[in-house]
C-alpha cells in the first residue's frame, strides 16, 4: 500500500472516531445553554402602538429584572374611571406571579373596584386590546383583553389557545389588537391618561425578545 493511501486511511479513521465525541460535545453545549434558562436583553425594547388612544400624559409599570415577563394585569375602577393598574411579573425559568408596585393616575371620589386578567402560569402577555363604552366620546377604558404565550425548551413562543378578559360596566367597543414583535413578550405596560375625570384611555406594551441566559 502506498504511503499516500495509508495516510488517507489513517485520516478517515481518525475523523470517524471523532464523530461521536463531537456530537456529544455539541449536545452537552446546547443542553448547558438551555439549562441556564432565558432572559430578555436590555436595550432591545420595542413599544407597541397604544390599544385605545394616546395622550400627552402617561405612566409606566415595568418588570424589575431581565428574567421576568408580564403574566397578569389588575385594573382599578374609581367611580367609572380606570385610575390605577398593577402588573404581575413572573420568571421565565420558575413561573410564579409577583405583583409589582401599582401606578395611579387619578383618585377615587366615592366608589372603587378592581378586576384582574391572568394569561396563566408559565405564559406571558404578548398582545393586548381595550374596550370603551359604545357612545362615550372620551374613550375611557372599560376592559382589557390579553393574549399570552409559553416559552418552550428551545426558547420559541407557543401561543395560548384562548385569550383572557376583564370587563367593567359599559365595556362595549373593542380596539384593534396590538402585538409584540415575533419572538417577544411584554415586559411592561404604559398607560395613557386623559384628565382626572376620564382616567386611562390607552394601554401599550413594552416588548423584549427572549434569549438564552448569559450566565
């Protein structure tokens, strides 16, 4: 056998022996990356257009860490006005809702009530719509609809089959649905408010793409 032929056979044998080792290394690397969990990357935020109406005045409620997304939303109705909201954040890696600090944009006069919409444990908000009274010209929010999605083992989003709603009296006309970009979930909410006699008139989502954790 020629020297060149022997060298070729040796190289082929070496590469064949290396294949199982290389496959095992790649699988271990991927598994290690997934075991680190998921997070969103600071600096990549995108805001949806408001569901409802924009206004000059706004307040924001945001998750407190890069491994949290929005799971639920609570709204307070003060005398027929949506005057306060509170988001509930949950970890991408160990789902369990935790209320964030509420934000308020008008004060109660006589009555107050609250309602809550939750997309479910392990799911995160990625779309929103709001409703108003059919004949009201001021556009105050009377309800919210949320759509959620779960994160699978590869970091892809799996949309939930059903949406969830909260509704106060005179929730009659629904706005266009506003969606986070593909591969993103909500990490905050911005409430647009008119004067104190009207309350909130629009809600927008802050969205971030999901990525494997860097740690």
